């Protein structure tokens, strides 16, 4: 690819797939296309350092890891990730383990931070000769409802550039330009506010557990999630109008100690330096269909899901796999059936994940309505006591 004057187009003998966003979805799509010999260009508003260090999700399903491995994208992941097949629910100071791996085909989760996934995907993408533009601004999508869509943007050195494309992959998140470029009324958008918020905490603290912990406490939910041998993620249910300023470090640790405590046990929570605190708006959002013209949405650009159940990154990876298969089939044979069914195939998994996430949200949180809180507690007690309920949980939690 060559750059000419600031208003010139990038020249190519073949129209490329333009991908907006260098997260797990965009980079996976780019890798799979390059593997098949289909040229693509990725635009990313952040720097390389930013996308490789931004902490987000950290749990990957067995199916997603297998997909990455099949395409040579999981080498370091398979060497370094911890595998987990059980989680723990704490109710009234008592611990109840659910061995979901034994309940569902021996499948496990892989604990591997999202930024490490991005590092691996980016490294592979560049090794395959991939073209990525960092620190771009003013990205615009053109002609998305025509056979000749295009991207324009301002490069990091101030050049205005244009790329003629065959298709566009919008993987730039809920607030990105891709979703907003679809004309009003062309797609249906479903939004649901769950009426709860989490304080998300990332700390330089070794995990205090070998399993994910979900704690149901009279003062609200608390969670302890694993990220690495030196870093842990924690969650606290907080009032919907709360702010980070209300949560100095001492208060965070005191509340985590209280809500995660066990009776008649010597278990202790390990503290460390808190490196991130933010309030999570627990909402769900789905765009249907996940495409318009030659623009196909992936990941958070197409659907937002609560962190409960750890489905967000896994859905994004699935979107990328389905779209890559469809584009490869089209470029090789002209078959458009995969492109026509892309949204339907992805949305089946998306809505199933949304239903499971809502099921868990209701189960592990205290509601302002006492009646609803007791219903949620009854659901959790049934999960602990019933093999059938535990089996449903395991199948959905580890990923079908």
C-alpha cells in the first residue's frame, strides 16, 4: 500500500476489506482474512501501546480457544493461560462450589487477560503482512449501502486518506462511528437497563482464590475474578447513582473483606495496590440485524452484554469467525449465503448469552424490592441443590 498526497486514495489492485477497530473482533477478522489471502486494512483510533495494555475481559471459553488454536492464534495463550472448571458461590458466609467442567463435557474456561489476546492477535496480524493504521481520527464510512463502500480518515501525521473497500467490518465498539453510520430506522436496537451498577476494581494483588467467586451478601453482590498471578479483578454492587469518588481504597478493601467473608474459615482476601476503579453501567444492547448494506457490525458495535457470565469477548470472537467464513466464501466462490445469514447466525448466540446473563444478574444481586431479592436467592439455592439446574448453568456458563 502506498500513500500519496493528503487527499489521495490508498492504491490496490484488489478492493480490500476495511476493518474499523483493533480489538479482539477486528484483529481476529483481520487474521482470518489474511490467512485466506484476502487483503484488509485495520483502522484504530488508539495507539499500539494503548490497545496492548488496556485491561478488560479475561475469561475465554473453550470453543473460542479452539477456534483461535485452529488458525495458529493461540500459541502463547495455551502455554500461559490458567484453565478453570469450577466456580464458587458464597451465600450467607458459606461457600458452594459448582464444578461446571464435570457437568458439561469436560470443558473449561481459560483465564487470559484481553490485552494479552490483543497482543497475540496483533503480533500474528503483522507477521502475516497485515496493514494497520494507529491513532487515526475523523473516520467516516461512505457508500455502505452500495457495492463500493469506502473509508476516509485523518492519519496520525495529519493526512486525509481514503480507502476503497469491498466490505466494511465495524468493530469499534458501542460509541464508535460504525454503528452510528447506519441510517436511523434501518436497524432495530434493543436496550435494557438492569437497574444495578458495579464498581470495577483492578489491583496488583495475587488472587486469593483458585476459582471465580460470586458472593451474595445483604449489602449487595461482590465478585473476585482471576486475571494473572499478580493481578486480580473485583466487583462490588453499588447504588445506581454512585461515583468512583465515593470509593477510596480503604473503603473498597473493607467492603470486599466484608462481602466475601466466610464463616468458620481461615480464608483471607489478599490486598494490593489498586490500579483502576470505574463504575460499570450494567446494561444490555443488541442491534438487529447486525449489518446494513456492506457494513457488518462485530462485538460491542453490535451488542453490549453485562460482565456477568463473561460473554462479551467470546461473542466478539464468534462474530469474527462467522463473518470471516462468510467473506472467504464470497471471495472464493461468489457465494453470498454466508453474508446473508451472518446476522441470524450471530444473533442466535447473542440472544442466548443475553438470556443467560439476565438469569445470572437476577440470581446474584440484591434488589431494592425484597420480594425480588428472595426470588433471586431461591434461584441460587436451587442451583446449589439441583443437578438439573447446575447442568443448565454449566452448559451456558462454559459456552455451548
